[in-house]
C-alpha cells in the first residue's frame, strides 16, 4: 500500500485527463502500485469468500432487474472501512478535484463497486448514463487481475459515440490498468471472460435533482 508521505494520487492523472478531453476516453497502465492492487484484490476475495457480493442488475429503483443475458457480474459497493478501499476512494477524491479544475464538470461525488465476473459471463454494450440526466458524468474502471492471459477474454471494448458499431478502443483487464470515459457518450461492453475477472467500476456524479428528488446513488 502507500507509504505515509506518498501523495494520494494515481500515476498519470494529468495524461488521463488530457486523453479524456481529446478523445472522450483514456487509459493508464500501472495507475497505482502493485501492493495496493494486491491489497484491493485481497479485500475483494475476502468479501467474495464471505458471500458479501450481490448479483448486479440493470435499472435503478423499481426498474431494477437481474438479467443474465445482459450482465453476469456480482458487486460490492466500496466501503471505507476496508483500508485498501478507503485508499482508492481517497485517490479518486483527488482525481475528482483535478477533473473539476480542468474540465469544470462540477462533479460532486464518486460511487464505486467491486465487480467479479465469473468465467463465461459478460456485460453487453451499454452507456452508463443517459443524456440530460446530469448524473453519472465520468466512468472509471480499475482492473485487479495479475498476469491476465492473452487469450483470457474479458476485454472492455469502447465504441464511437455516433457510429456505435465502430470500435475505438479495447482494454485487457490487467491489474493496475485504469480506464476512464465520458459516461453519457461512450458505449462499451465487456466481452465474455474465460476466467474469473475482478475490477472496481466507479462513477463521478453530478447529483441531479428531479422534481425535488435527489437521484439515489444506487
Ligand atoms: O468491467 C468493465 O470493464 C466495465 C464494466 C461496466 O461497463 C459497468 O460496470 O458499467
Ligand atoms: Fe458500463
């Protein structure tokens, strides 16, 4: 994990913001130390072994439903009681401030969950937020899989905003790789994984008050 005087940031933060501005998405390898990745992975494995993960669904509130044909992961919302989770949340808080400073996005908070995709599962093409909801603005995914094999599957594929069949990027879920993209514009999918696949998916939100109701985080 971190040494006491290590800054609570991710490596390559400024380059990532530049990519986000230029292309709507960006990727940074080795965004945090191997030790921190391992600590996060241990916390996830411990939660999994103690049945703390829940099957992820689609839709929020009353529209929430489980759909194996759309997504097959199980999740756990990050909790600062876990030291490695708290460390990640603090780094993302620093990133949030940098994003606001550079992009004037007015991001208010960060929400994130561990995700575990068992072998054979996937997440079909989707966007993380709908236009004009002013809700999820920037998506992040940090991967926690050391030595992911070349034929392991489970890549994330990103698509063009206007030509949603045109692939603009493909990322292997290798430990330490961090992907960011604009939540409202970039369609993406998780290809079927051949091995159990671990990650932290997170979103910077601009809270949208709708009819006096604050859209719930999750
Ligand atoms: O795990 C990934 O690569 C992407 C996950 C994703 O798209 C999501 O949770 O919305
Ligand atoms: Fe997504």
